[in-house]
C-alpha cells in the first residue's frame, strides 16, 4: 500500500481530538486499514480477487538459534516472498537469498538488524518483511539468511524446500 493510499484511508475517518488538535480516530483508522489490506495477497495477475495458493517453509538453525518462516506465492513476474525471522541479535546487516535448483543465488531482501535484535529476550517481535524474486517458485530450492561482517559472510539459517 502506498503512502498516498494511507492518506486517502485516513481522510475518510471522522476526526476526533487529541490535545485540542483534530486527528483521525485511531480505532476507525485501524479498521479502515484492515479492510483495505484484506486483499493484500489477492491474485493481481488474474484479477479474480481470490487468494493465490502458497507454500510456507520453516527452519531453525541449532548453532545460531535463528529461526525462519518463508511463505511463497507464485506471481506472473516470479515469486512473492514473505519472511518472518526470529532469534537474531544485532547489530548486523542481513540478506535473504533465494537459491535456485541450479545453484544460482538471487538476493530477495537486504536489511539491518538493530542492536536489540528480533525475536529474542528484550525484543520479542520477529522481523517481518515481504519482497519478491524473479525466480519462479518451482525453480527455488532453498532460502538462506546471510550476514556479512567485512570480508566474511556467515549463514544464519537455511530453509530448504522438500520437492
């Protein structure tokens, strides 16, 4: 959803006051946003508005303690990829990489983990992000979450497809 869409959603909410300043009613704004995002995973390619069947993969690395859920949805342009990541401490820079059946690696997303981390004591919320890959779901063999520190790259977790 673009920021323009958020502004339009908020414009349709009856104002209420906060310290004498009219502001949108937070409850109504949340309800409108939920309704507007309910079709977020609708199949835009077919125009049917139906949810595209997907696949969810899970893995945890005993050595690093990092766990990942990766959801895949086939799209006309490739694969929509949603990641939920926990057990990762910061600060560090990470990448989600799709590994094709031929071994080719394609970066799907790149982010910075704050010092407090994600899905760890003191920072229980997991990282959630959605991105995409030009690879088709059938061509993806695995996903890896990598971290780099200078010249060294380490794998935090590998999520392998069973097909």
